[in-house]
């Protein structure tokens, strides 16, 4: 199976998922729209991000086939996530929700 066929297969799964979500009612529209935009490339980035939370970055680099560890480091969001969570929790003006 060629690359374009795999891409189209994955896009079809996401489109069908979005259609099913929309059938559940208007409360699911935002999720459906988000899923509809997803792609194989998005899944790759999502997998890299989740792997970087719990695995050695060199293993993530090898799993993703990157030649340079600097490329893989874009998947590290742990410090940003911690800072965001802390800011949300301690924000005095109540703009952010915990």
C-alpha cells in the first residue's frame, strides 16, 4: 500500500469519526471539527509528545527516525505544561480555570 493510500485511509477514519460525533448532537461539534482536521502527521506528533513524557529522548528520536536530537526536542512540553498548570492554579484574577 502506498503512502497516499494510507493517508487517505486515515483521513477517512477521521472523517467518519467526525460524522458520528456530529450525529450525537451539537455539543460534539467542536470535537468533531478537531478530529476532522487530524491526519497521520498529527498522530505522529501526538505519539512523539506522549513518548517524550515517559521515555528517554534518544529512544523517542530513534522511534521517530530523527537524525538529530534537536528535532526530537520539539516534542518536549513537560515544563510548559507544568508552568501553565501552576499559573492557572495560582492566577489571582481568575482569568484561567483550574
